[in-house]
C-alpha cells in the first residue's frame, strides 16, 4: 500500500480521505490556500503545504501548484477528491506522466466521459439505453430545431461539456426553441468555454437513480447498488438515499448490469457513478457518468458496510477489488442531506459568515457526519458553502427518516443562514415519507417547504426572556461574590422593591417589530406578559447557553446563543433571532464591581456625553456607540464618578474594549 498520499482538495472531502488513510496507516499531505491555513483538513493531515492565495483558480485548481506540492512532500499518489481537478483529464495525465499515481480512473476514461455527447455515442454502441435525443457534431440551429421537433416537446437542451445544471434549458414548443438555444449556448460558452449542446426528450416526472460502480485493473467490474437523488433544486442534488425506494430486485439487476456495461465500454478503473433517469413506467436512460467519488457516496457505504475510499486506494495501488458482486448485499436504508450555508427563502443564495456556534448531533451507528468545519470557522465566498453532510442509517426507510428528523433537530448552526429547517420540512413531508419521489418534488411542494418567515412565537419569546432573566441573576450573584458587601440588597435582581410592583420590562426587536415583555418576579420563577397572554416560567441555564425551561408546566429544552445584542433561540433545529434592547445589558455586572465599562460589541464611538471627574447618577447616558448600523447607549450602572474616558468620538472599538473607568459611589448608611 502507499506510504504517503497527497490530497488535492479541501474541506469535507479532504477530511474524509484523511480518515480512511489514517486507518490504513497511510500518511497524508494536505494542501491549502491562504483562506484555509487554519482549517480542519490542514489540522488533521500529517503534513500540510501552502499552495497559493484564496481564489481556487490560483490554488486548488492549479495543476502546477499541486504537483509542486506533491514533489516537495514525497507523496506517491494524489487523491483529487471531488470537484476541483478530479475530472480534469489533463491533470490526471500530467500526474501519471510525472510518476504519481492518480487515485482515479485512467485518463482515457475521464476524457471519454468528459463530453456528454461523446459519452452518449459510446453508450449507444455498448447498448446502454439512452433518452431519445440528438447528440451529433452538427450544431446548425435549423438542424437542431428540426431534431427537437422530431424528438417531440418538451425537449431539454444541455451543454455537452456541462455540469452543475449550467447551460440547461427546457423547451415546451417549437416557437420557443431558437431563444432557448441561444441562451443555453451563451451559458455553456461562459461556463465551459464550449458552446456545443445536445438535445434530449424532457421527461416530466423522472427520478434520478444512479449506480455506484467499481472496477479494478484486473478486469473486475461490479456495482454497489443504486442511490436515489431525485430531491433536487435547480437540477442539483439536495438529499440522497440508498437503496432507491420501491426498486425491484429485477430492475436493480438490469440497471446494475447496464452500469457495469457502461464502465466496461470505456475500460474503467476505480470508483464511478453511472447516472440514469428512471421514468414512471420503469424504463431507464443513461444520462452521464461521473468519473470520481461522489459527494453522496456515504449512503452506499452505510448500506453495504464498505469504505469506498479504501477501495479507491487499494485499486489505485493495483490490488483486486476487495469483494465480488455476490459478496455484496444491501443492509437497511441510508439518507444523506447536505447542510449548506445558504438561504432557502432567497433562492438558496449562499450565506457567508463565521460559524459562531456549531453543535452537531452525536455520531453513532445511526448518525454520521462528514464535515470540514468547526465552530469559529469562516464560510467564505471562495468555496462551496457546504457545512456538512449528515447521514443517517436504520434498518428501514421509515426508521432512517425518524433518525433524520431527530438529527436535524439537534443540529445547531448560528452565524450563517442554513438550509437545516428546509431539510427538516422536507424530511417530515408526508409525500416524502410516502416516497412519492421525482425530480420536481421541491418545486411541486414549494408552498409547504418554504414557509413564510413568521414572527417569534410566545414560546420563543418566553425562552428568550427567561434566558435574559436567568443570565442577569447569575451575573448579579457573581458580582456579589466579588463585592465588598456580598449581602447587599443592591446585588439582587429578583425585582425586589421596597414599594411597588416587582417587575421588569424586556424590550426585543423581532425583524421590524418592537416587542415589550413584562416579567413579574415570583418566588419560584417569573410571570411573563407575552403577546398571546401570560405564562408562568422558570428554568435553569448552564454555561453553554443550554436552557431547561418549564413553561406553564411543560418542559422544554433550548439553546440560546448570544452575540452582542442578538439572541438566537434554537429549539429542535429551528432558530429564531431577536435583538435585545436594554441599557443594563451593556453592563456586565462583574465589570461594574471593578468600575469598568466595556464595549458590548465592535463598533464606533459616536458621542461621549460625560467628562472625567463628572459626578453622575445611575442611568445617565455616558457614551453612544454605533454598531451594526444601530446606535447603542452605554449608561451608568450606578451612581458614581467618571475617572477617565478611553476613547474619543470617531474611535473604532473592538468587542470587550474598556471604554471608560468609573468609580462607584458606595451607598451610605
Ligand atoms: P449536470 O451534469 O449539469 O448536473 P445532468 O445531465 O447530470 O446535468 O442532469 C442533472 C439533472 O437534470 C438530473 O438529475 C435531472 O433532474 C435533470 N435532467 C437531466 N436530463 C433530463 C431529461 N432528459 N429529462 C428530465 N430531466 C432531466
């Protein structure tokens, strides 16, 4: 086996390859761009080499830089992962010619499948069924329109060099053909430097079912069953499962045989995927072959008990396939969802930012997480915004679905918008549970899957209020411990008043809505006046922000993540953001004990309202800061004297910076 391999990739897939390599005792070399210097794959690998600046074109997509790193590291083989250079035949060829083993198929096989049109010609000869269509060399528009008319509408125009759904157009009638053709060609040219297109009959309710194939250099070719990837948005996969629901053994073996024939036809070696469209009547058609490990390979691993990266390494080293077709069997059901930093409400626009809080479900035989990020990492504009793949397994599909719902409920991400709630509504949709699948699923169920953004519920408001109240009472207790008079009634935050009602007002902003919640102190908790009525609440809060609450007798668990004045309340995988308005919230009681006042968040000083030596009373505004386009007033927490001011108007302050020193006037008597 190889002693050392280089992984020409980043993120989740680099970590995935490292995991198997480590188990097999193979040393790993990671490569990284400047944006990834501190990322997980760099930390996990035995060695890591910088290859260039953040943009992929100047780092991960540069064959010379990768090969230079391979030379420096002394690695024997290069694993390309998926994406980046994984299906670049020139890169594979250069690797091989320069003496490295490319952990992937032979160059000729990558080339043969690189063009969808050429691939179809080969498949036609191998008698693999094709969707009726046109994939000839002649690209004359009149000829293409005539071909479309012959195929019959609807027709799909596809870029021959395509991928990622780019350059695809559905045409419903002959009159619309010319415009659609021009559009598809433009997109293909800008995306792939190649404007050749092909035509296919557009199936209106197909499923995407693909077969995992594997071949070694000794002439053995087998398949590891199928994956159903019908749940797609903009023709891109969102959720994948194995086996495909409702698949008969007979259809499985016919599709498997077709995929094996496809692999044989191009002298394939290594891991590959043959993608088919499966029509409602059970007929299936070759779409394309992906000559690499797929993002969704874990579902196949979960149902077969095999490690496909290990298979890749063994085959690349020249070994025989680890097992025969007869030795493989399907065990249970697996589902994978791709957790993305993106906003489903805004057409799945990537969401960029820092993962301020990240907590994942526990991994076990039922739950697997393949990821390349940790809390504190950045989702940048430079790379794919996938956070993780969550894979669940159980003995049957309904069990796997239950596991999926539970695991999504335990997945907490704060800092970027994610598709977690969208995936949860997908997983709980009755039509999905009934396996009524086809590639139009998401579009068809749009209204249910993309619910309107709702204002905070009373439950969310109650939990946010309880969090603030518990946090405050804890801080007051800590301040009391540090104070010269721990028993002073001034440290209490139980709302005790000598006269009058013991209550407190909490002000929140929820999107554009200002909300005021009155909290009445009760011996065993609080009575909250919420928009929907009053609620008795109590609970405990730990250091991680985990809140165990009792809301009018019903127990509920939530996590509250605080960043500046923003509170994100996470309950069962659903997050809601509220902004807290409270002059006292700027004041950490602990700091007050020492007479310090610090910036609650990064921002700019826009006004200094007091001068050193000035005598002030509790509540006097001292400074005004601007942060996140809003003004925040820093008020005096007690009566006292300003000792010194540390910043002037216009200064930019970082979170936690001491703004001014303040001497507390001890209450007399
Ligand atoms: P890309 O390589 O750009 O991802 P594919 O050829 O793999 O494009 O197709 C992506 C998706 O587009 C398929 O999974 C399927 O949902 C849809 N699609 C492709 N061809 C057809 C077709 N002939 N009829 C209906 N849908 C299709």
